């Protein structure tokens, strides 16, 4: 499959992945862009580390441009801005290119959120990446609470791990 080959050659093979990634595709064989990625937890962390490093892999090779990374985590429409009082948005989280942006950002952090409680939290300023796999049976009912509590937990962990001794 042409799409899979390009994906593997340009991204997956360059992050040091342990296993192959499975991508959900449509009837024409094109990747579904709203989800459907099946990867191991350790490889999810590798993706996050590339993003935390500004698009550079563990060998110093640029995988993702800084311009794309900035554009993908910077909302450019009022309906995509974070905020509880945003009448154009149903979520307090900001959004752009499958990345959710916390209402109270911790130095530019962003999160990918799966349909039943999977998360990839990236905090480039603190060099922290957290991956969480899970299934939450009542996710559809409680998803906003699950998202907000999880993000608060990730941010607290990032702040705790970033604290320098004697500072």
C-alpha cells in the first residue's frame, strides 16, 4: 500500500519504533484522519519525544518541521480556542490538527486524546511526555470529566518532575 510505505519511510522508521503501526483506512485505502491508530505504548512515547524535541528524533534527524509543529498546536479560529466561556466551542479545550490544548496551558503543552481514555501528553518546555492507554466503560457519559482530570494529573506530574533540587 502506497500510503503505508510513505508513512513508514518518512516517519515510523525514523522514530526507532519497536513494532509496526496499524492505521485504519477507508474503502479507498486512505488513512482515516480522525483516529484509528494502533501502536504500542513505548512507540507512542517515541512519537511524543519527537514532538517534545521540536520535531527531531533521537539521532538528531528532523522528522517534522518546526513550522508544522507550531501550526498544529496553535488554534487560528475562535471556535478552536480554549476556554469555558467560548460560545463557539462545546469544549473548554483548544484544538488543532488532532491536538487538544489545555485551558490552562503549562508552558505550551498539548495532548492527543483517544476515544475511550487514551492520552499522549507532550510538554516540550519541560521535556515531559506521558502516554496512557486505557479503556473507560463510561467514557461517553463522563468524557469531559475524564479529560480534565487526566490533563490536570499530567500537568501536575510534569511540574513535579521538572522541579530542580534547591530551587
